[in-house]
C-alpha cells in the first residue's frame, strides 16, 4: 500500500446530488432511528452518484490506476468498485461477528470516504471496519467519527509504510493496524501472492544484472546497466504496481540503492 493524495475539491456530483441524498438519508434516520438500527429499514444508497464517471476517473487518477489496498494495476478498459473506507450499509467489528446497522450512511457520498479498489479487496473487506474501542463507534450522523480509532489503514490520511513493509514479496506487519489490514484484506491471498511473486522475480533479475556488471569496463554493458537501474527506479515510483514491495526490495541492497532512491532512502 502507498499513501494516496486525492484532489481537495470533490467531483461536483458528490457536492450536489450526493449532498442532497445525504440530507434525505439523515432525515429518514431521524424519523425512525430504531428501525434503522435494527436493520428493518435499509438505506437505498444511490450507486449512480458515488460510482459516477467523474468520481471513478478522479479516484483512478489519484491512485495511479492501482487498487488502494493491494496496488494491483487496473486494465486500461476496466473499472473496479468504488470502495467505502467506512462501510455504507452495515458494519462488522471482526470476522464472523454479527453485522450492526446502519453503516456509515451519512458518508456514502463523502469524498473523504471514497477510494478505488480491486474486486477482490472490496469483497474481502465487505462491511468489516474494526476499531480499537468498538464503544467509540459512530452509529449515526449525530456522532463524532473523530473519536474512532480504526484498525484498518486509511491510505488517504496515514502512511501505510508505517504499518506494513515487505520481506521479498510478502507483506509483514509493523503495527497491530498493519496486522489487521493484512488479515482482513487477505493481502496474502493466492492470486495476489502469485502476481507479486512474478513481479518480484523480474525485479530480482534486474538486480542480479546490476550486481554482476558493476565492475565491467565494457561501454555497452554499462549502458545496459544504466537502463536496468532506470527500470528499478521506475518500479518504485507511485505509478508502478506493487511499488511498496519494490521499494523495500531496493532498500535491502545498499550497494546500488543510492543510485535509485533519493539519498539512498
């Protein structure tokens, strides 16, 4: 995972149609809180608003065409789900626990709550949104979400690198938040693991070439070595798939990391 910086200005549809629908949903909750909290009444969240073309394009651009969680690249012609960091319909504190209603309905069209994810990560996360103290959970628009301490990384407000790093192609947690994020999003699932491993082997091949040619005096070999260094430099850029994995891989090889990373960092 990498830090995501979204445009400060939300797409217009969220501040117009989204804001109007939010007002209606908040009023509906106030009319009958008990039925909404029992799950008897469910909010009809309008996906045409939060999944509008303008929202998806803005998110996709901000995230470099990558899933906000696993960093898998999207195909040029495909769109993944618009992810609600705080679930919109219902919420679960932990795997296997009963869902609580309602979800964060008042944030269904909130720009700060929207991300772009792959289908697998979106499905794995579902309604899961664990907190350090579940009693602090905001249950309606009258509550203060700033009192919550989430146990899932929000890549728009914190640096995921403070919570997760990679040993070769495998994510390892540095904090409890990193541990829960890896577990609940299943960031070691089979297909993702295979895709990361394939990319890791390519990076390793370039690394090996750079190492064995470092003392060569052959002009052509040195030209090829420079290209290999450039390839690895691009692999750690935010635009690249699995760039956090690549960065940790490069950091492990101090003999040439200074040629790729700023200040060798």
